[in-house]
């Protein structure tokens, strides 16, 4: 299929997305969450499921915010205080995690705190959430490297073996823009913008495909080379990496007046759409296709749909909202667990880290979260995102 054919099919599918259809999908998400909430208590589900069941864990991974974010979505949709109570309990756990600096030596602070304290502040106006968000923003900015102008993704700061940024970091930056807004301290936004510009100049290849990660020389800050971590090869296009760009660029552009990356964005989206196979749900890496199949990563499609819905507010891609609706319709009709009551995920057929054998062909928390977020965006265009 060509880019144009895929777009036409998505737009056609999107026409099936009615208010009733969305309500039915959201009701399904709420019912699943209610059941899961009973089992997890105040603990957290694991990053990905095993045979459709999430392990119960403490608050110790980069993914815990997705669970709390779903509780906030459920609260906003239903007004049911049970979701509010549990989300606020989660936020205390996130505060404890900050106070103990527990498994926070990485850049995924935005994934964790935008969806917990950030959402909490937006929804309740609670000053404790604001304080928590700012404390989290300080943890993230502490990873900024002057040599190279970027926030180091993983490992000990300055370690030459880990001196790199990764495309996923696009979703951690909105926390800094939010911190600047609510504190009046512009330095948070300046750090975010520096990282953003460095990222665009490195991980996005000239043909608008993406590297997963990009290394720098710690002695002089010069960008050295792209490399993968979760993709099929250094030179391949990891589907979720491309979708992080489809979402992350408009999320950040909104805060910068949509001035930094207007041209490259539509090409980044084109790459994603033209690589969709016949059922329009991507293989986990674009090295694979219907002639050379592998597992699908449904989460990448849910992320891309949220990105296109964000982009529609900037007019950054033609018919973005209609295309996003088609993506969500396809997931809703073909990839949810609606006929599998024992499965705890919302979306089937995700991939976490193929090379490491993690979460292959399983639900994962971010796929579930972004599916629910996309439904919320479609059902309530006035809804304020948590990022
Ligand atoms: N941010 C890690 C992942 O997408 O798997």
C-alpha cells in the first residue's frame, strides 16, 4: 500500500467513530480498570503483561505513571471518587519515590510525573501536586549535559558508555514546560528547548526516519553516531521510536509556538503511515512487513493517534484528526481485549523490547494508556492533556 492509500483507508475507517462508539470503548476501558484496581490495590502493574496478566509490583519502573494516568482518565470520565482516591494514593507513592530518589537515575521523569502529580495538579489544583511536579522537574534537569546540550537518558551522568539521548525523551520534556509555566522559572523551558533542538538535529535522519538513540563525545559534546536499543538494527526504524516522534514533536511545539520543526513533522508522520501494513497496525520495527512478518506493536499506533490529535490543534498535518480516528477505530475493532474478560490489558499485541524477549505480543501499560487517552481526546475535544 502507498502512503496515499493508507491515508484514504484510515480516513474512511475514521468515519465509523461516532459518539456512541467512543462511549462504548471508554466504558470497556473503565470496566477493565475497575476490575484491575481491585487486584492491584495500592501497588502497581508491571510494564507489560505475561499471558495477558500484569505482575503486581512496587513503584519502581519507568511505566508506573501510565497506571495512575489511566486512573485520572477514568475519574475525569466517570466522576467516581474511587478513581480519585486511588490516584491520590498513587501520588503519595510517587512523592515517596522522589524523597527516596528510588529508581530515578534516568530521564523518564516526565513519563512518571506528568501523568501522576501533573495530572493531579491540573485536575484538583492541589498545591502538594505542584510541589511534587517541580521537585520532579529538578531531578530531570539535573541530567542535562552542557557538553552536547542534551538530557542524558540512562546511566551515571557523564559516563562515556551512556553519553546519549533517546527519541522517547520527547515525552519527558512537557514536564519541564509545565514546570516553567507554574513556577515562573523560565530555565526549565530553556533546558527543554535546548534538548529538543539537539534531538531534532541528531536522532531524526534526513529522510525523516528516526534513530532510537544518539551518542555524543563527552569531551567536546560533538554528536557521534546513532544506535538502537530496542529496534531491529542501528539503521532500522523502530516503530515505537517513530511514533514517539509523531507524538513528541507536536506536544513540545505547542509550548514553543510551533516554530521549531514545522517542516520535518509532516515527513515524520508520512514515514509512519506509509509503513503501516494491510491491517494498518504496525510491525514492531519497519524492517518487517506483510511479506516478512514479525509481531505487531499496537502501542505504537495508539501513541501515533494521540500525536496526530495533538497535531490537529496546530494544523501540523492535513486531516490529522480524521486519520487518528481511523487508527483508533482499527485498534478498537481488532486489537482490544473486549472478548477476553480474563486479560488485564486494554490492547492486545504490543511489543516492549523484542531483542530482550520482553513483552512480545502482549498488552503493555503505555499501549493501554495511550489508547484510553486517544479515546478521551476524540470523545471530549476540550479535554486538557496531562503532558
Ligand atoms: N520508553 C521506553 C519504551 O518505549 O519502551
